[in-house]
């Protein structure tokens, strides 16, 4: 079963090698020439020894020619090995680049449900650590495996030309080391895979702890987190030691077998040389043969090491290919035009949805929103407010019923076109590493400096941006760096102000902003929402008084709907929610 998995993974890697067919062919040709030249040197050395075997029988001129030939062989071999290194590096890191590209491209095609159900650190570990481990094994394979295999065959050729009978001893005994290596490799594959899985678990925890460092400190959970990390670290250490221990036994075992072969060759070769008086096997040729016997055994050691590394590499590659081959349901809307023109009429028709079948959330929801209406969605935590937005943006698809935009089922509209019709400001801010200018222009890269400044002024972000060391050219770190949560939110609002689409979604958009700034932002939002269909998710009910319609949600259902005044007059659930926020202590 494991062997079949390894073979399938290896075949998948070979598909990525197709792009580098020419490089692969050149690498093989140069490797063959390099090995042949390097293995020709022992023959030349043997010939040189035979020209100096007795007193007064030293052929200095002949030895000089042989030494010149050896020097030339060494220089050409060095040049070829330099070229081989360049080619193999280009192949290896080209393949790794393409695999990472495929994995990242696939990741972007995943529905939100996939990302929600997988730990981000685990995904990062597969795409970074596992691919790096794979690249190390692949490079070792290109640089040593082919060299080793060619060395074995060319060495056999040279040995057979010197002494076929002694060659048989070497050929018959040495492959035993390969069987040993294969046996150990089979045992270590599952160990290396377990090591990769635990490493992914550890990366995930580290990623999670960095993201929630302040929360950990605030709740005094440092010891608990350290305890959890130590437990994973202990398992990783144990799995790594076990994998490395078993894989490290390959080299000493194969060296022992190879040493035995060398001793047998030396013994039988010496007897043949003595018994024939040098007629069947000269001293020089025996020296050459011993050099070949040593050379012949080295590739088996290298190949056994490469096989072990390839076990680790393929185990890591398998985890990456799991991402690349993760099935993504084909969406018929992908074939639709990537751009649409909408007026902003939205209709929910008997919509039902749940994240898991056993826990129904939204049941039989119907709603009609006219073009330009401001729709507020309120309710207690977990009632389905954000879920409604997720369905509208097709981050998730409805389980039943339809959501229609301008009379068309949104499942039949190209996702990219649908989402480009909405401008979103969320409670959770997202900023990338780069300048303030780049972050505001994220949705409109060709925006002019004046347009960017006007958007920032409209979002009341211009004043604090001016106070930064480099103004709009100030570089901020990942997720906004040292900016306050409110400042980050203002930049996100500026981003939407710059590229206003036909419809807006404001999900707790002012939750991190002080009261004075919030009043100004609400005025900016009023201008921004003018003539645009807008969906506003809010906890602070004072911010949605001017909405055309307020949807009051509870347990996935719209239990009340109407204007602020109408809902207060009903003295129902909204009345209770609204008054609870203004109760005096």
C-alpha cells in the first residue's frame, strides 16, 4: 500500500519534470561524460604504475603523458560537474516553484468552507516546510542518484575489461547493500510522514499563538500554551529521532558489506597476480581494479542515502499533492461573463442554510430588497447575521431556496463578477505589508495620488496618515503593524471609498472607532450609500436608525422587520434589544 502511494506520488512529480525535458537530458549526458572521465583516471593510474614496476624500468616520458592526460580529464570533469550543478538546481527549484504555484492557485479556488475547516498553520506548513523538505530530497536525487547509477554501470564496464572473473565477485555480492537499503527505506517512509504531520501541527500552533499573543498574555495562559507546545514538541522529537535512527542505519550496514567486497577483491586479485606472475593481472591493473571496487561500492552508499531522503521527500510531496488534488466542485457560474451591471435589487426566496446538517441555522428566509435601500441586520450573537452576508457573497451556497440579484439566481452569476459588485468593510481588518498608499489602492491599483487622498479624507483617515513619518509612503507591517485597530479600520474604509461598487456591505464597520470619529464616519457612509443598496450588520443599534428596513434575526430566522420607529412601536424583540443598550445602571 505504501509502495503504491510512493509510486503514485513519484509519477505526479515526473509530470512536473516534463517542462524540463531538455535540462534533464543535458544533465544525464553531462553526468555520463563526467563519470566516464573520472572513472578513466584509475586505468591511467594503473598504466602509470606498470611503467614503473622495476628498477631501471621507469618510463618517465610515458608517465608524463599519462599525468597530462589525467590532469585534462580532471579539468573537464570539474567543468562538467559545475554545469550539472547549475542544470540540476534550475530543474529542482523550477519544479518546486511550479508545485507551489499549483498549490497556491488551488488554495485560492477553495471555497471558504475549506479554509474554515482546516487550521491555517497546517496549510502553511504543507506549502512551505513540506515543499522545502521535498526540494532537498529532489535536489539530492538529481545530483547523486543519476551519478550513482551511471557510476555503477561504467565501473562494471571497466572492471570487466580488466578481469571478468573477479568482477563477478563484486557484482554478485555488492547489490546486497541495495536490498538492505530498500528494507530500511520501507520501514522509514511512514515515520517520515508522521514527522511531517506533527511538524504541521506544531507550525499551526505557533501561527495561532503569534496571532493571539496579546490574548494569551491577558488571560495568563502562557504556561498552558507552553505545556501544549512542549507536548507536540516531544512527539515531534520522538518521531524525528525514530525516523533518523532507522534511516541512519543504512550507511553503516552498506559500508560493512562494501568493506567485505573490497577485502575479497584484494585477496583474490593478489592471488591471481602472484600465480600468473603478472601475465593475467598486472600490479598496475590490480591497483586499478581495487580503485574500481572502492568506486563501485560508493554509489550504493550514496543511493541508499538518497533513497532515505527520497522517502522523506515523497512523504512531504504527498501532503502537498493532497492540497493540489483536493476536489473543488465545478461551479457552472465560472463559465459566465466576469463582469456584470447590476441595479441592486436583491431577493431572498425561502432560503435555508446550515454549516452542518445536524445544526440548522437559517430556515425558510424570504426578503425583498429594492434598489438603493439601506438594510440593517441586527440580532444577538450567533443568530445568523454574518451568515446572511456569507450567502449573499457566495462564500457559502444556500442549501435550499434562492438568492436573486436583479431577478437572477446568484449561483448562475460568475463569482468574481458578483463579488466585484459589492464593497465590503468588515469588523476584522486586513492590511498587507507595504505602504499606506498601496493598501488604500488595493482595489484600484491605477488610482491617482489625488484620488487616494480624497478617499482617505472621505473616510477621515487623512489627518492621522499625515502625522505618520512618511505620510502615504509609510510602510506598515503585516496586518497593519503598529497602527491602532481604529486606524486600520479607517484605512479599510478608505479602500472601499476609493472604488465604490454598486452595493455595499458594512459588517460592524465602525466597531473599533471612537465615538467622535464614528459620527463623522456615519456621515461619510450616508454619502457613500446614497443610491446604493447597502447591507449593514450592527450590534450598536444607534447606528442603524436611518435604515430603510431593519431585519431582526433570532436563531436563523427573521422574527421582525420594519423601520426603527415601527419596530419600537411593536415593543417586541427589537424593542428589548434596543432598550437593553441604553439601560441605566
